[in-house]
C-alpha cells in the first residue's frame, strides 16, 4: 500500500522538534515492517489539531492535497489524535474515500481503520470523538486554572519582560517606572505621543529590550491596565498582586486620551496652532491649514477657505486666505492677554478637576449600558432591530461624553504649570501640543472676515510686521 506518514506536535516551546522526529521514525518503521511504500512524510510542529487551535496546518493540507490527487491509499501515524481531533475535518477525510484511492488509517499500535466499511468509519469517528473530548477537557482545565490565577491577581506570564517591572518577577524597576510616570504626566498635560517618543529617543532612554521607542509601543505600555495594578482576563478586571505605577484614574484617562490623540498612519502631527478652529467669514465653512512652497524654497503657511474638497465636490467659497504666522500671532496675544496672571491659571486648572471625575463616571455608566444592550439581545430580550436602535443610541451617547471629556482634557495642560508662573511666562517653553490644548480650551472658533489685500500693516507683540488687518478677525471665546 502506498502511504503517507503524518506527525504533529501541539506545543514545542524549545523548537527542537524531537517529539515530531520520534513520531516520524516510529510510523516509518511500522509502515516498512508492513511492506508499505512511503510516498512522503508530513509533519506540523507546535500546531494544534483541535477546534480550539487557531493555526493552519500546512503539512496536513499538503497531505489532503496528495490524497485528493490519488497519490495515497493510506495514512500512518502514532495515534488518531495526531491526525485528527475535530469532527468536521475527520468527516471530510471519510468523504474522500468515495472520490479517491484513499481508504486506510493505520496506527503504530497495530490498530487500523478501513474507511470503506461501516465498522471502520464508526470506530474511526469514535476515536476522533474521544480525542476531541480529551482536548476539550484539557482546554477547560487550562481555562479554569488561568481564570483562578487571574482572580487571584497573579501575572499571566510570557517570555517578554513588561516595561516597568523586573525580569522573572513583577517587582518594580524603579528607573523604568519613573519613565512611565513622566510619560503619563506629559500625555495628560496635553503633549502628543509623537513628542514624548521623540523626547525619550533623544534622551537615549531604551525600551525593555534596549531598542528605540515608537508610538505604538509607548501607547501599548500607557494603555495597559498592568501599570495601574490591574490583572485583566477576557475583559474582566481583578486587583493584581504586583505594585501599580500609576493610579486607576490616570489609567482610565490615558486610555481615553490616547484613543483621541493617535496620529493616523501616513499623516503628520499638527504643526498649525489653529488647525480646525478657523472659519471663513463669508461662507462659514472651516478653513484648512496648508502650505505653499515659495521660489526660495521656504514654506509659506496659510489658512485658506477651499472651494473644493478632496473628492472635487463643492465645499466653500474659496475666497479668503490669511498668512498663518500673522493670524496665529494675533490669537496667541489675545489668549495670553486673557490669562496673564497666576490667579487665572490657578482658577482654570482647579476648575477642571471635578468635571473630569463626573464625566469619567458618566462615560463608564454609558459603556455599561452598551454591554447591557448586547447581553439583552443575546438573551432574547431585544430583537435585532431593537438591538441596533438601542446600540446606536448608546454609542452616540458615549461619543458625546468622549467629546466633552476631550475638551476638558485639554485643560489638563494647565496642570503642568508652576503656580508661580503666568501662562505667558510658560508659553515659550512649551511645545505645539500644549499650546493647542490651551488655545482650544479658551477659543471656540476664529472667524476670518473679508479684507482688502495690503490694506494696512500690523505689528505683532514680538515686533514683526504683517500686511494684515486684525479688525477682520473675530474670536469667539468659550463660556
């Protein structure tokens, strides 16, 4: 009989494959002792054959292809569980008997299953069911063990050392823990992930594996519940046995804040102070921030009302353009004038705290309601249409709260100010993200009215002169 030898190992942590090699040798010797011709050998290493495995078995698929091509009459393996322990693929294998030359499964213990007979099919399917039950029992036992460990707050383990903690334990690495606290403070104070990553790399601070920082790995660390002393298991949270690096409240706010501030792939961070806040005084449409390359190679930054959008559809009137530097200088001076005292900075800072706590509670309540809607649909309380309606309403309510919280989070930029400094004194030492946060906290919109080009010249506070009419700019302040 022309046969294929199949071997499989579910888990091979060391990658040495001794068990697979042993299976292949045992099955090959057995086939040769029966006088069978070995067409080929197939093996999958560190791959599960059960319905609970999620990895494809490439060698198994090659075996099935060779059976379908009439190259094999039988398969030899050490036990049925190596070949199959899930019913649908086993039935597919039985169905191939009707279409191909294949009909025999042989085990090295002397058991064989002739799939051309009813008894052979019955015994083979029964063996697969036993293997499936054993796999399910093992899976349930592992799941219960992991769930009990999670409830006890124990770490889930893994080959990689989590940043902020020592290798082989969950004791704090104080140097890295301080880096996490500093990054969290900067993000909550209004800085972008990109600016914090740049600061870490310029300072020569390495990651846990000694490499450079990127947006993604910093976000993963700051949004992980681990650093707040929380063990997560399938969405459920339990108090952890290891020490926290930041508070649970800070963790909640970081997760919400980073969800709003991530820079989409392929885009650059905002370099315009008033991006998204400037509106055309003729058509009322939002003006875009864009640069024009001059003949000398310098970028001339502008705010402009665009007539067409990116899809070439009508958008605005396209009639108003302003030099970005002049407009930003005017708005900056107005913002600083309103905040030009330590008392104002302190009042603004202190006023945000209670509101953030209230909105956090509101956000969590609405998230719980969304979960309830899904559970009610699953239990039959709601039909599909009712579920979609309730889910849409819950999601809209969550987004409204997120928007309110994002506005208040901008006010957290003031929390990083020393109490003995005015905002004007601190302005020069802060980055673009912090400045944008401060402006958006106070300014609702900037409306640019029509004016004659070159009609007048305006001198900004730093002595620069512009062909610019400040009377044609209206600032709408937030209450």
